[in-house]
C-alpha cells in the first residue's frame, strides 16, 4: 500500500524563539471523535457554523476506501457517505453547502450538509491539465546556484480551498504547482469556469512529503492569500494588488493545512505533529500539541500527522491523518495506528 501511494504521489529557517507560547492545560489536545472501524486517513475537515457539525473526508486508496462523514458537536457520527476509490482532500462550507475537493476525480463537488448515504453529489467544476511549472533556480551560500526542474505532471491534484467573503473560491493544486480561482463559486452556473491565478515554481516541490501547494488561507482584509508548500516546509504569500508570490515563512516542518484566526496564521506542521501560529511577519508566536504515542487501542494520543483544521465556538478541530509514507517497515509511528481520530484543542487567547 505504501509503495502504491508513493508511486501515485510521485507523478534560512526561522528559530522558535524564547517568547514562543506553549499551550497550557486549557490548550491540551483532546480526542474529539474516532472514525468507524476500517475507515482510515482523515484529511479534509470543515465545520457548519449554524449547528457545530464537523465534516471529515478521507484520503485513502482502494475500491471502497473513501468516506465523507458528519459528526455532531459532541463527536457522535451522524452520517457517512461512500466515495469509493476516489481520494478526498479539502473541505469547505459556504452558502449552506458543503464543498468537497475530490482529488481522485480532479473535481470540486458539493453536497447538502444534512447528507445521508443516498444524497446526490453535484459537480461544480473540473480542474484542468496544465503541466508542471517551469524550473526554479536556488542560490547557494558560496554564490553558486542549482536548478530544480519539475516533472511533467499532468494530473490535476486539487488539495485545499478557501472562500472569500464574496463567495469566490481559491484552490491549490499540489502536483501541478498552481492556484486556481472560481468566481462566484456558490452561485455560478455549473460547470463553473476555472481560471489559473498562479502557476509558479514556488508552488511545486521536489521535497518530502511530495506535495507542493497545499493549505490556503486569506488574511483578514483579503489582500493576500497564504499558501503552504508541504515538501518545501514553507508558507508562501501571494499579494493580490501586485500579483507577487514570495516566501513568508521557512522551516515549518511539513506545512499542510492553514487557517487564519484573529490576526494569526495557524499552520498544521504535519511532520512536527504540532500546530504553529505565525504573526504578520511570519514569526512563530504559539504552538499547540505534540505526539504522545499510540495507545493499546490503536489510537494516536495528541497529534500525529495533523493535516487540516477548522474552528467552531472557540475550538480548533484537527484531522490526525496518521499516514505512513516511507517504504521502510517499522520506522514510523503511523504504522501502529489502527483507529483514526479527529482531535480538538481550545484556541488560545492572544
């Protein structure tokens, strides 16, 4: 399974300063929900602001592997819908509908939030084949430089999404190194038109895990879009006014899901098993969580490969993807997990 997954995926650092805040007892990681037996790798997550329902999607492989689940605010499973062998990634909630990035189908889909097993899924848009971006030149301390040439991936891999207040949608493509836009995504006539907002070498990666552009977040005035590059351990900043794309923060180990909250940019550092808050200068000001081992029941304690976050009523909900990625057997704690979980932690005060 791991070799198959890797085959599919292959198609200056900041210092955590002494002022960095640690979660106190009120910010301890709690288990919110456990996925049904046999359901693995929770990745996407979203919250219904009206009632606190938490939606979770899985990133798995196999003929009947992927599920969309709805949990109530107490962590009880209320509904589950089968998506078969198509892996799901980002989720979003807007205009009373749940939006789904179906990576396996390269589509944006949506469904009613009170869905059941037979609720129909609507195709909103299909993402294009645009290929990999051009090469990236990287400078070295001795004045020399290296050139990274990215493979000719033609598989659209929509990963994360964020809506602006007007209902426009931005979507990342992890394999083709791109950001897409869908204008008026909640009301456009389907199939909605997809435009390429940015196709840039900074959005691709030759690193590990082998995902480039990933989590997305808009700042408070929606003047900038922040983008996680997982394989490069970076967070990037795209400024809309002048169209520039630049590095915002370095060495966020496995930067994955992003979430903007009260002036802070939260990053799920999936290889560090923690959540990191960055200020307006890209400097870390808080971090939450850690990996506390796998219990005898097969559940991860704390955070293990945290992938995505959603906030509701003062709680930050986090998917514990717990996905083993290396080919060597026995070298990852994710291999010990047999029941997958969603965690939650109180959002700390400023």
